[in-house]
C-alpha cells in the first residue's frame, strides 16, 4: 500500500476588535445584541451612501501583519469582490485583491516531541494577508430563512497559509499559536465559538516523496480547534479511500456537521474569476506613511514564542514552565515583575505562580493583571518564607488572604500573629513554664533519658500554637536542663 503525505493550507478570517465597523460608525461587536440593531445605510448597502475607512482597523491589521513578519505595502487598495448571497446586501464585499495591506510573512510552530519523534519546528508561510469587511449571517428558522445584518461591515483580516502544514495536529497547533498571538497583541478576542477566528482548511494528499500537488478539498464551517483536527482527519481518510479505489479527488467544498461529526459536500468550488474583482471606486487607497507605520509598530510587543525562548534562556526555566507562563501575555508580565521584585530563584517564582496563582486565576476566571495580590506582594510572601519568618503553609494561606483583603503580606502577618516566634525571651518563658509543670519528666531527663528532649520541644510548640522556632526552643531547653 502506498504511503501518503497530507498537505494542508489554512484560510483564516480574523475579526478585529475595533469599537466600530470598518466603513461606518455602527458598533462592531453585536454578540449580545438582537439581530439588525447595529446597522445603517452604509453597512446595509443602501444606494447613495459612501464608506469611510476606520483608521483603527488599518492599524490593527498592520500590527497583525508585522507580528506575522509580513511586509507592509506603503500603498494598498480596496477592491470589490462581487457575488450574490442573502447575507451580503450590497451584492459585493469590499476586500483587497492584488495590492493588499501586506504580503509574505510566516509563523514558526514549535511541535512537541511525541512517540518516537523528536520535537521540530514547522515553518508556515503566509501567502495572503488583507483587510476586508464581514458579511451578515443567515439561519433557518422553522422553514424560513432569516437574515441578520449586524455583522455586515465588521473588520476582518483574511490570512491564508501556504500548503505547508503536514498533519491535523500541525493545523491545530497553527490555530492555537495564532489565537495566542492575536490575543497577545490585542487585535482580536479570537474566540472561535463566537466566530472571531474562523478557519477553512484546504486538504489534499499525495504519495510520500512526490512534489506535485493534487486537487484539494476545502472544509468550511468548523468552529473549534478540536473540530478542525477531527474534520481534517476524516477528510484525509476519505481521500485515501477514494484514491485507493482508483477514483479522482474533485475540488469540492465540504461543510463540517458538528453534531453528526461528518463532512457534507456544499458545492463545487468557485474560481477567483467568478468574483469579477475591480478597484473599489468609493475609497482612497491606504497610504501607510513611514511616520504612521512607525507609530503602529511602536505598539508591537515581544511576541509569545520569543518570550518563551527568553524565559528558558534568561531564567533557566524548563520548557514546560516557559510554555505555561507565556500562554497569556498578562501572566508572563506578572511573572517577570514578580521575579524582578523577588531577586531570588526564578524557578521558585514559577512554581508558586503555576500552582497557587494559576489555580486562583482559573477558579475565579481572572487575568493576572486583575489580582489584588500584586507581583510585589507575591515576592514579599516568598521572602517571608525564605527568611524563616513564616513557614510554607502559612505562605500559601497568605496568597488567599492578600487576594481577599488587598492588604500587604507583612500587615496580615503582623495583625494575625502568623510569624514564627524567634524572640528569645518569649520562648524562654514558655520553656520554663513547661519544665516547671513537668517535674517527673525533668527528673527522668536528668537521669539520662535524653529522648525526652523531643517531648519538651513538642510541649513548647503546642503552647505557642506552632509558631515557635523549634531550633531556638531546643537550645533554650538544653541550657535550662543542664
Ligand atoms: Zn453601519
């Protein structure tokens, strides 16, 4: 039997999180609003209106392009993509065709090691990156077709990869990393279930070693990373079955049925010529001056994969820690601020963050920047434990108490008397009390029963509710008994 290689390219649509739509001042995010409430003559395509470009959509699109290492064009144009569909009231979509905002770019995916295969990096090239407006939504209600225009004119970036992915796992990893990046640079909420990140997958197979590309099918309508993975696996199985049976793969568009977990044929795919693209006459080109570009790029932060590597290099963190700590930007900022404030072993900060803090964030649905337990307070707690002023379990309870009250760890330790008592006089008084209450044990100890020392220390600890420094208590007891 022939061995096959899987070839996958992903086409993503990313909803930019601007306040208003791309060509009018209607509210962009309608997720919680009733149908057809955020619409106007521009986004519903009434005659005689003119689109006005939203500057913020260009800036967010350009920031994303830069984060994908794409080249920004100083001059880019809008074009009309003509097609007829009920969710597109104008009869065309304003998009970008041959002179888009950016070109080129890539995303390098670190693929973890798995059964018998070492870790590797998959280089995924970007062949298309442009701005466009979204269309509306339609749905079937009791045999009727209903249309909601709220989403018309919401800014999108369409981004298409080359045929560079080689497995369903790599496709899933691409979406995981893209979602992380979009949230990291703050251009999209990237929630697939809300359609803020949408993905179509182009899938084909070929015999291992071949260099040509076979006809591909396009899988549409997948709204979670898991579904993308499942749908690709199903489609690869089907294509292998077809080819093995001597059939040709046709360039179909397939729709993923989430409930039934099956792919259905939607239509034979349109070719680009069907869209009759031409320049949008109602909009000026986007002129990205050097000044504007510099201003946009000044907002480009260190990217997640770069920060992940730096955490491993600079703080000597294991890959596992670096991956979790850079999963989200605010968490990674929190970690670095805590390390800076602590000035001790970064791995120790990482352990407390991954155990105590992450659990708290997950339980309460918070992000790290919303914690009352600031990075400085966490560093304070670590230092209190390190210096022996409190023990580890008191430290862990302080995490909760600081978060609940917003008070500093030192204040809580003082108010609740949580510090280990290392005051010589206080411990000495308790030691004397224990000895005078236990004449028989004192006599036995002096007669040579040295093992009673542990019992004396235990009595002192009990009277001081565990807060005495046990080493100091032992020294004082030995002195008093000699
Ligand atoms: Zn509008």
